[in-house]
């Protein structure tokens, strides 16, 4: 495993995890650099939470290696975990404590020196919009504020790696914007892995994305690469005098045709083919009145569905 790059804060190779005969994650490789926010996506049952639990040392992998800031997580778990902040899907809160008491406890558990605890807690509370809630019992807080407390405990010790599982669940739109801003700020100097089902959130805060399906990574690229995933493989054409769909399907290199209204069609290319010139020639020969041919713009949702078609249920 090559983890000598000091900017590489997470380096995982060949991660696998089985539960009896069920394989949850298979041979997963993952790298995250300092100053990067990685979005981990996938349908329910894809293996995202299992992956995050392995990366944080809460679940031992069946096979594979994990290094956190160059430290082997399996050989030196205490040292490696000291570099990690983790917000699981269900925040680990003590409802009978007030916010400040709980964050002081979290700082102690993360071995923040006694002299540094008060400023560390105050900083985490300020970042998460909890400054005025320090004396409130966690059990009396709304779900949104409890989520903020969960994020605060994950960052109170200023970790190098922050792993957030569905961090904006239960928040109102204004709180979501605040947390997204916080995640971007955290990602400026640290590594952040963000698991979410909210696809616009990925586009808003992430630099890269990995999409998992059936325990395997089916896509790994930058956000720009994700947006371009199907560009060049699909075009939209507009015709004043459109033919029947069967005539378009008959053109060499065309894999599928979908009518999208008012003489407009989405044309999907066959693998290794580009029938654009053939489409233009056919339109001229048959007087279809071609007036537009443009690469189709695939939304993040389109690509996600394309890659995870036939998703499993949890």
C-alpha cells in the first residue's frame, strides 16, 4: 500500500466485509486527500455504512488494509482513531446531559488536553450554531439541533479525517445550508467523507464522488467527471418533420431512441459508436428539417439511476 504521500489522509486497499454468506463490500479501494470532500453514494444496501464503519474502526474488515494519515488502523487503532471524527447515521448522544457537558465528555474521550477542552468545546459549538444551546438538555432539543450536536462531537478534537453519515437528516432548509457551508469549511484543510441520499448536496459540497452498488464501486471521479459521464454517448436532436422512431433506430450506431416531445428525440449511442454524422446525413437526405443536434446533459440523478439500476433493498 502506497501511503507515503503526506496529503493522503485515507488510504484503503482491498476492503471487503462479509456477514455470513452475505458479502456487503467487495475489494474496495479508496483514497482521500487533505482538502478534499468525497461523496459516498449508493442505494440502500449498497455497502456505504459498512464501508464507513470499517474506515472508522468500528467494524473489522474481512480483508484489506486501512491507513489513516499513514497509520495502520488495524495495527495501531488508538493512534489512527485519534485522527478521525465520526458522525454515524444515528448520532451517539446522551439525552440526559446538556450540550456543553456532552461535548466536554466527547473532548475527554478524544483525549483533548484538559487546558484545551473549554476552547475546543466553544469552537465546536460556534461552528455548529450551538453557542446559545450549551445549557439545554440534549433530550429536549429538536432533531435538527441534535444532529448539530452530533456533528460537533465529531469535530471537537480537530481531527484530520471527518466521516459524516447522512449529516443533514432532519434539518430544515436554513440549517441544511449552514451545515453545507460548515462541511465546505472543514474540507478546506481536512478530509471529509460524506454519505448522503440528497443528490444536490453532493453537487453543492463534494469535490469527488464514489458510487457504490452491491458492495462494489461502480463509479469514481470528480463532480465534473460525473456530470460528463454520459456526455458524448447521448445526443438530443430536434426535427421540423420528424420520421417514425423506427427510422431513427435503424441508423447504424444508434442503440436507443426516446421521443421527448415536439419533434425532439434523445439518441443513445451504441458502445464504441458515434452516429452523429449518419444522423445529419439521414436528416438531409430525407428532408427531416434538422435544426438542432446537441450533447444531452445528464443530471446527477440520471447518472445515479443509470449506474445503480436494479437497486437492492435494505
